[in-house]
C-alpha cells in the first residue's frame, strides 16, 4: 500500500513529544549516543517542526534534565539523560507491548485513599495528576480506583505522601454495577472520541494514499507524528476492562490502524533516519 507524503491533519503535536518519538524510535536502542543538533533539525522538519522551535525545545529539555549537551569541536550534540531513558523505555513498553484494549482483566481493582491537610493544595494537585496519568479515576473525592493490581507505592513515596495514603487491592461485590461505576468515574465519551478520531483520520489517509501513486512519501515524518499522537492518546486511557465497555469501543479498531501504519513505515523510516543522523558516543557524565 502506498503512503501519502504528508500525515493527516490532526491535533497539534508538541515539539517535545515529537523529539521523544525521535529519540525513542531511533536513538534509545542504539547505545549511549549523542545526535548532532543539525540532524535533529532535519528530522523534525519532516514532522512539520521549524528550526527555531526545535532549538528552543532542545534547550528546555536540557534545562529540565531530559537531555545532555555535548560539544564536539564547533558542533553541539544532544544525548539522553537517565531520567529521559527511563521515560522512553516506559513509553516503548506502552506503545508496543501493551494493547489499547484490556481483554485480560482478572477482576481485581486497586483502591487508593488519601486525606491531606486543607493547606496542601499543591500536593493534592500533584497526587491527582499522577494518579490520572497512571489510569486511576476518582470514585469519590479522596478515594481513587484503577483496574488491575497496580503498585503505586513508589509514586506515593516519591511525592512524600506515604503517611497520608492507604492502598488496597480488592474485588467488587456482586451487587456493584461495574459498568455504571466505570461510566461515573471516567470520561468514556472523551477517551472513545479520541480513539475514533484517530482511527478515522488515519484510515482515510491510508485509503487516499493507496491509489494516489505518490510513492512511499516521507515515512520518517509520518512515523514520528503517528507514534507521538498514538502515545498521547493511550496515555489518557485507563485501559478499562473490555467486558465492561461498549461493544463498539473504538480503541480496538484504532489499535489495528496504528500498528498497520507503524509496520509499513518501520523499515523505510529507520533507513532514512540512519542517513540523516550524525552521531557520536555519549561521554560519561
């Protein structure tokens, strides 16, 4: 199947997300490497990011401890920090090893209850944000729930809240309407709409490209946008049990569309990235 030269119109993707997609897809598994800034600019241009936006994003990521600068002569190179490496390995597992549809749920839930002093607004915000990111939803204001057996002790300890949080691994009583609880706790309409929009746009794009005669297009730019957008969607999805979701839940079809395009672009994108990337070994810090 032929691919179009431009990715379909979709949500505005942050340059940092695209940079993570680039480093995760083409640097992470190649060893401790630094990539020349000019190469990064050339690659990100294929995903629609301008030179100034790339340079300012690289600087911000250095300041946030996500990238390291390394000078070689008059050229500046950028490599991953341990923090960024951990983030990318987690993202890689989420992208390729964990399906968008939870068919394997064993009936267990993780409950997390917390009671924080009224003045701890920042800590409360940080905890809720991290719980949402981890797939939890608010059953009640101070009681959050996620499907499956989650180990959130490290998250709680990292925030310094271990003394204020209680964690339980439980099953629901037969009297509990799980489907109703899910609809009341999570924004199913919002999550489903993101999957449906992704699936329609990329399926339409594939259909248009199949008979356009446009050749292979730009598989690298396409793949960066595809993986960045898909990771953004699945990170907002708590992976609720499929048996308690609508029969036409759009994540299943969107998952297939993502992997179909990812498989088609993998080899040509890797070859193109290899030609564009100028690298040097990352020196020990």
